[in-house]
């Protein structure tokens, strides 16, 4: 397996511009750059953020193992950065990635988001019916 490394352009702002949680972490929503599918949610600390910028490979901080984790070094499902964008509060990062391999989840699934809680029935969605929010003005 050949792992590529490339330096991203200088970021528009530094780690210090992001708002971290009490553990010094920022959540990262990881999205497939072609399909727009949400692949996973992970966390970065300052070291993993800087490593991601330096190598172009998504590097996270594992909260359970308390160590850096380069996505795919063990599984072969390496994620390469296409873009990193901070939200309006600068407390969450959205990462668009190109991923070698199809599996993102440690369970062997393509995405970590497969435990359906609820959704509109297909016939409701297909008819494009407007659903009024209980919070909307009457």
C-alpha cells in the first residue's frame, strides 16, 4: 500500500483561532468529497490538526486510546484532505475527503451513520409534502 503525503496550502487561520472543548479537542465531520455522504465524526487536537495540514492525510486524536490516529494506516482506508472548513463559531471542522477503500467505520461499514432512528416514509418523501414544524409561526 502506497501512502501519499502532500502539503496543503497554508491555512487561512491557525489552531489557536479554533474554539476547543474542555479537553482541547474540536469535532470533525468527515464527508466524502464526491458523494457528499457523511462518513464519520472524529476529533482533532492541535497536533493532529497540524499533522493533517502538513501531510494532507486526515489525522485525528483518539479519545479512547489518547493518541494520534492517521486514518487508514492500519485498515488501508486512508483519507486524503480535499478541504477543511470551520463552522460559523469555529468550534467544528467539516472535512471533505477522498478516501482509498470503501470502509470508514471500525465496524466495517462504509459510514458510521447506519443506525436509523426515524425518517419519513418513502411515500411521504416522494410526494414532497411540506411538513410544518411545531415551532413555526401559525
